C-alpha cells in the first residue's frame, strides 16, 4: 500500500470529483493522502476534507508563493494545528523562482512556521525553489530539526538533500522524477536512502509519465513509486512499504 504524502485535493480541479479521485486511489492501492494547505483562507476546506474522510490528513500553513495575504502569526498556526487530523505545519519555505524583489516577508513567514512547528510539536512541510542556501540557513537558525519534517517535491542537489537529512528531514519525490529532463534528479533519488524518502504527487500539478500534462491526482503516486523502485533496483512493494512506514512515523497519522 502506498501513501501520497503531498496533494491539493481541495483545489477545484480535484474537489469537484473527489469520488473519482478516491476510486483511483483504491484501484492503485494508495491508502492515504495528506492534503496540504496553502493559505489560511483555504484551510477550513482542507480540514473539512480530512474530517469527512478517514484516509485523508490535513496540514496548516501559508505557501511562499501567496504574497497578498494577511501576515500569519505563530500563535494562529499553533491554534489551527491543534486538531486531530492536522498532522503538519506547511507548506512553507522559500520560492525565489516564482517571485522576485525583496522577499524578506517570505523569510519572516518561513521563520514563523518553523517556530509554530516547534511549539506544537508537529513536523514541517518545506517547499524550496531556487532558494536552497537561504532555506537551509533559516532551518538551522530556527532549529527546524527540533520539529523535523519533509523537503517536499524535491528538485535540489544531493548536497542539499544530505544537509536536510542531517537535520533529520525526509526527502519527498514527485512525478518530476519521471520526466525525461530530470536526469540529475534521478541520480539524487538513487542516492537518497529509502529510510529518508517519501513519495508524493503535489496534485493537481506535475502529473507523472504516462499522464504528463493532464490533471494529476493522488492515485498517480503509483507511477512515482514505480520509478523510484526502478532507480533503486528494488521491488515496488519494498518502496511502498518503506515510504508508507516513513510517512506514518513522521506524521504520526492514524
Ligand atoms: Zn510546494
Ligand atoms: Zn504543494
């Protein structure tokens, strides 16, 4: 059985067809999915999906790409995280690819999330794009390792993966690992120990081969795990079992 460690099934593309989404999960033996919050305005929808479906968990956080939203406080995050189906804080982090200019607000918001995760004892879901050095620096400065968590939709180098693993973080691979252009990332996936690995879809985006370009959904995490198994010369069931164990250990879900 597989787990999709990161999806956005509250987004309209998927929220309008949840029955079909859950049916494909069952067909592909994906037993659980973590629905990740990107703004506090979205969060009640994310929480509701998790409350209504025993095999869906939720997180609370404000994604670094959302600039025009009210500043979030540690206290707010800690209070919203105090719910049995909220298993993580995020997604948070830094994204210097999508937004340019003075991004001090992004770094401040990231620090706020790390402080909240440490305070409530729930792990972090970290998004980093074109900002690896600052991401690792802030993780160290704010002692993110005390909370632990995952570097999601990982696309960085082995050195960045190793630094995050040293802080006790897991590395999560998405459908990008199946893309023809992702040769270097496949090398990183080969090197990351299975003990430190999760798989995810980040759906509705980033549909893996053979569904590339279409709307992604949690059932497609099967194709990510199949590629990881191929790269590591393991059986699919070994990758499924280990990444699921890692998920339950990190998020203390169920
Ligand atoms: Zn992300
Ligand atoms: Zn995401």
